[in-house]
């Protein structure tokens, strides 16, 4: 029997198959910083299991651990948990279900990486045996109110634009490699303050807290399980959320509603909106926020220019893309008026 370890179907075929599914899916995530002796062997093993269970999503494996965001068929959920418990390196791993369901992934990708979060740090700058104290939802809410506390959003700025904890300080970066140096700069002169970190699911705060501690920040704490676990816990306990807006997620949903607050604006017209999208013009695909009215007006594109280009025949678009000046390299679009 030949075990399939890579997807060989086209994107359109995969999407068509997803649309034909008659069952529901459960979106979830998990991570674990733990030494992995043979990342490639674990990668192939996980791909084989997940493929057999019709699981979609992405899994990153490195010598330092595992990071996964996946979509599991509901009728395979129990079997999925059973299989996870058979894998030594992740058998006790906490698995967080999504706050809001929806179509998240359409294919399975399992990759071996240098890091499970791409900070690009040399190993002498952190020690994963020493990380920030984990706070649950109640403890985090209480700590936010304490005098001289600094709350740092450990995500890219486009994530915090649609949702964040009140009074959080936002690093103005787009890439993970830029994040930790910028946060350390922000804390210059405040090394003895209580510093609270939070991110989507907790993984970015693990190495970030270790880095900050080793760099001389003395009182670092982090939100256990990130925004996802926080949202589940406050709803369960009937506690008012100190996180407002949406939790940005890196899948087709692009966001989970935590509270009804809309704290962002359409990048085209400036009206309140927190709907992230990517430009409908294939040579662009810039991530941006757009209201329903502007989306209709611009056919899902970020600008009149992209709308005009997207309306041209496909063959003409392909020719245009051969010219480097027609390829838009910005990762995030904002109108000059915003």
C-alpha cells in the first residue's frame, strides 16, 4: 500500500470537493514547545494520519516543537483525539476549538520548519525553560487593572486593528521577525513594570516571554491559551470581556467575533468596518479592511486601478504580471487618507 504524503489536487478541485461535503467540520488549534528528534519522520506520520481522517489545515514541525491550525470532520473528532494521544510528543497537548465556526481550510499542508513561529532568533537569546507566568482569564482581567501594568499585543498590527485588549500597546510591525526587537524597544526604561503579553492562541507569547525575560524584563506574564481560550472561558463564566472586537485568524474566516464592537474603519471610505479581505485582483491580493458598500463598488478589489485590471481578459492579465512593475509587493493596504 502506497501512503500519500503530499496533496496532488488542484486548488479548484479541492475547493469543489469541500463545497460538496455534507458534514460539519470543527476548526481547532494546538501547539507544543518540545524537542523533536526527527521532525521529518513526525511530519510524514502526522500527514498520513490527518490525510486518512480528511483533516485540512496547516501543521508546522521543527526540532523545537509543533504548531497546528486544522479543520476536522465532526464525525472523526473522537478518532482524531485518539490518534493524537498515540503520538508521544503531542499526546497531552491542549486542543483549542475555534470561537466561531466557518469554512477555514480546504487542503492539508504539513511542513518541516526551522521554527514553529518565525521569529528568526538565535538560541542564545532565549531559554524555553524560563517563560512568563501563565494567567487564566480571571487573573488576566485583574492584572490589566493593576497600577503600572503594561499590556502588549504580540501580534502583527493588522491583527490588532480589528480587535485588542483595552489600553494594549500595539507594535507597528507586519512581520514576526520585526516583532520582538520592537517590543523590547517599547519596554526600554520600563523593565521592572508588570508586562502582560497576549496573542491569538498563546504560541507567540511563549518564546516572546522567554526572550524578554532573558533580555532583562523582570515581570513578564502571558495569557494562557491566548485570545481563543480567553473567549471560551469568559463566555463559560459569564465574565465581561476586556478584549473588544474580532480575533484575527490566519485561515479563510479571517476573524472570529468576540464582542460586537467594531473598532476599525474601511480602508477605502473610512466607515466603521472590521471585515478583512484580500484584493480580488490576482496580481495584488493585498490584505485590507473593506465595508460591504466599497466591496460592491470595487468588485472586491482594494482600488479602482485593481478593479480595472481585474476586469481585463485573463490572458492580458497574465501578460501584465510578467512586468515586475505591475506586481504589488505591499502586504497590507491602507488608503493614504487613513
